[in-house]
């Protein structure tokens, strides 16, 4: 299905824009009314607000880079898709996944006249309260994508 591949590519572009600290490229992937809920719960609406917020983050910080595994991509109708992924982060200069930054990510994409755009992106910490074995399992899964620790 072409939409499946396009939404996977959209998600890949989102993570690449984060990893290269390109706030403009990141924000351009959202629909005009696109929203985001970040790892710490910060919410933004519209590409302009996303651009402003990320520009300040990238100017003042050297954030860790994302590594991900897509879990599911499925249609929500003729013009909407859902993507779920597990994500981890590798600190700058490091090679190990930081287990305390693991996340479950959900992206909802809509087909617009300008192609697929992100309507909503949600990044939730994967702390699995009270289940440290699940944190370890997810960390190992993501570390395998990076290479040996």
C-alpha cells in the first residue's frame, strides 16, 4: 500500500529532522493545524509554534538522537493513517540507548493536497512503572538497532 510507505517515510523524515537539529524541516512535516505532545508533556499546535519551540531547544541544547522500530502502520480511513513506534535515544557522542528516554510514539497522518502531513504526534515515556524487565527488554531491542553496547 503506497500510503503505508509514505507515512513510514514521513516518520523517518521527522526523526531525521530531530537528529539533525533541523527545526524548520521538522515543523514543515505537520498539517496547518498539526499538534504535538512532547516527551515532557509540552504541547504545541501549528507548524509555527513547533518551529519556535524546537528552534529554542536546538539553539540551547544538543539533544540525544532517536533510534526507532515501527510497530504498526494502519489506515484510519481513506485519508488518515496511524503509525506506532518504539523509540530510544542515544546521547551525543554515545553509542548506548539511554533507558530513561525510551518512548512509545504515535503519529497520525492525513493526506492533504500537499501530500501526507502529520496531524498529531505524541511522544510518551516508556517507563513501564513497576516492570523493570519490560524497560530492559525495550532497551535491548532498541540497542540492537544501534549495535553492541
